[in-house]
C-alpha cells in the first residue's frame, strides 16, 4: 500500500508540475512543427461523434480550445477523443453582447456550431500554427442551409472585449471624459458617436480564421486572414459589415478560389461581408440587385453572393459577400499592375483618397471650367482624359436608381498612371483615362426616396457633368444611352426577374435572420419592402422619361419616348 501511495504521489506531483509549467510558459510559434491532425474534417454532420487529434511528434502535447481562442498556456490538454455534439441546448454567449446603441437581443437561442482549435507543443515549448475546424451537428435545429456558410473564428477579445473588441461600442463609446478632450459634441446622431467599431487604420485589423462551405456543404477553403469593420454610418448597426484581407500575415497572401458563380475571377486579396448597408432594415439585397444591373451595363460593379455567417460557432445572420472595389479588383479584372492603378474616393469632406495624386483630375476640372466645352476641340481634350462612355453609363445608373447619397458622396474613380502606347492597343484600360467604379447604392431604388425623386436636379452638384452637357455631342450620346437602358437594362420585366430570383434565394433563410437581429420586424414586412422595389421598377421608367424631357427642355422630335413593354 505504501508503495502505491508513493507512486501516486510521484505521479500527481509530475502531473501538476507539468500543468503548472504549461500554464506559466509563453510558447514560441515554430513553422517546423506541423499542426495536429483531426480525424474528421470540418463540415455538417447529422449525429454526434468522437473527434480524435493526433501528432507525428511522439512526445509532443496537443492543446485545444472550444471557444474560438488560440491554444496557449492554460488551454485544455488533449488526452482523449472530444465528443462533438449538438449545441442546441447551449445558452447564447457572444450573441447576447450588445453591439450597437440600438442593439436588440436574439428572440431565442441561436443556432450553434462546435469550433475546435488545436496546436502541437514540443518539449522545448515551441508551438505549431493553429488548426481550426468547425462542426455543424443537426440536433433539432436545422443546419441544412440553402446558402453557402462562412465560419469566422477568432479570440473573443478581438471582437467583443471592452477595450480591444472592434465589434462593440466599448471603451470609446462610454469614455465621455474623452469627448471633451477630443472636442466631440454630445448631441450627435446615435450612429456617429465614437465607438470601438468606428476605429480605422492599422490598429483596426484583427486575426481570424475563415472557413467557407459551399451550398452542397463541401469545404471550399480554410485560411487565416485579417478582418476589420467597414462602412460609415452603418457601423452603428448591430450587425456589422466586415472586410477580409489576405497578406503576408495570413496563411495565404492571395486567396485562390472562385468565390462568385458568375465571375471567372479566382484570385482575391480582399472580399467583404456586407450587412446590407442602409438597406439592413428593409430587404438586405437592394445594393446587390442594382449591382447586377450595372454589370449588365458593362460598368465596374462588384460581384455578390449571399451567405450565412457564424462567428465563433454562433449564428450571425445573412451577409452579402462581395468584391472590394480597389486597385486589386481593377488589376485582376483587366490584367493591370495594381501598383500603377490609382483610385480616388470623393466624400463629403471634399478630399480625395490619399493613395491618389489628384492633380490630374483637378487639372481636368480646371480645364472644363476655363474653356468652352461646346467647342469640338475642347471636348476632344476632355475625351483624351476620361472614358466618356463609361462616365455616361455611370451617371445614367446613379440618376435612374435615385441614389441620393451621390454625387456629394461615394464618388469613386480610377486611372492607370503609367500608360504605354504599345500596350494601350491591347488593353484599353491602360490608356491613362479616368474611369468610374460603382459602389454603395443601398440608398437607391426607393431605399431612401420614393420613385418620383428627381435625381437630375441633384446632378447640379456634379460640376463635371454640368459642364459636359454644354456640348451637343456629349448630350446626344447621354440621351441615347439613357434611352437604351430604359428600354433594355432598366425595363420592368428584367428588374422583376432579378428581384424575384434574389428574394427566392433568401426567403428560406430570412426568418432565422429576422429572429436574430430583429430590425426587419417580420416576413410580412420583408415582403412589403420587396414590393416597394417592384413598384419602383414598374413606375420609374415613365417618371424618368418625363424628368429627362423637362430637365433638358426637349421638345418636338427631340423629346424622349420609349417603347412600351
């Protein structure tokens, strides 16, 4: 008996001594150590199962977590298979954390997945990179989603911590003494108050792991990346838009995967997960829908795809996955060196993007201001500086869609700054001309103003357009292009088909999203908002024709008339 007690004592001392060492040791990440192997791949399972972790290093230990955090000192030490079971009876955790001044808690327990993160630790206390797997177990809750699913996994501190979390109001919101120090008014609209989620710049990025599951439940990819909250006023909504970035700190610097079904591009440095913008409380897809029409027009508009997002294993609702409109988008689309592409974004602050030498654009504005643009020779100079056809289609889209968050805002354009004459023949976009990018249309198509809104009157805020319409050739081309799109791209049946197709895709998933965020009050309200879009599609063309004739004072044979559908 004494021998047994002595042996037990030795074992316990060794066990607790080793555990204490693990708790107190800071591990050094080593790329020479391979991450542990999982006996089951990430994915969707009907029944619970036992998950085994293994390593090719005989004496190494495996640390793991179940809360989304990176394995580290103090994490669970793997010793036996982990039971992966349905979490349908688990209480909400991060879903109950307020993320906005107007945040509302979910109506019920949200759907959940099991997240396992694991790493190998050597005897010399080196640690491997982390392997992350997400498991969806059926239980009584349906995980048979009709949309692709994205699992975002990160330490909760990165998103929800009072001091460091970028998804919450946090310290920046509650530290009222700092308002006086920073001269911040106390009567701002609720969405403009400082908050952790309003942080910009290099300190606003957080490391995440992204797993993407196709509609057929196959795992498309699992990569580490960086994420930040994006948007302007819409950052104040409970559900945020997130931008996902791949760089030297990620497991890949370029994501090589075909994200969008109707887009041949399979190389991405960035993509966005949008909350619907200012359409978040209406249909979720207004912007998405208009971008599909603009792609038909041949404009540079992002591809979209609706997805379901989980964060650290908890249901986070429908997002619109889309391309980011930046140098990489243009470079990949047209086969251009992104280092030679410069983009400017004109905002209410009247400043241009800091990556852009705006002298050429300012010289263009100065030229059209100081010269008679009605003269052919002066108009030719303008044509040598900007893609006229691209600009016309851009203005036509903004006007027809009644995007009243323009032109004082969301004015995005680009040019190739190192044109080579030999290449220009092959790649038109290398000619150094200004071209426009389509972005942020969530106010359009009845989202902010009704179908009768006269956007032509608002074009008076666009100095360039108001000078160009003094030229007869430009005016003729503008009206011809507008008429063409009224009779084709914008015609009601085309719009109805797209609206109905998108709403049919989203409909099976909307109730769960509504219960999660509670800003669209019911399926009935969602359908009412879609009906307003259909009403816009039906009536806008006739109203637009009248506004064109009135604004440009067209009479007789010059008046615009469109074929009835």
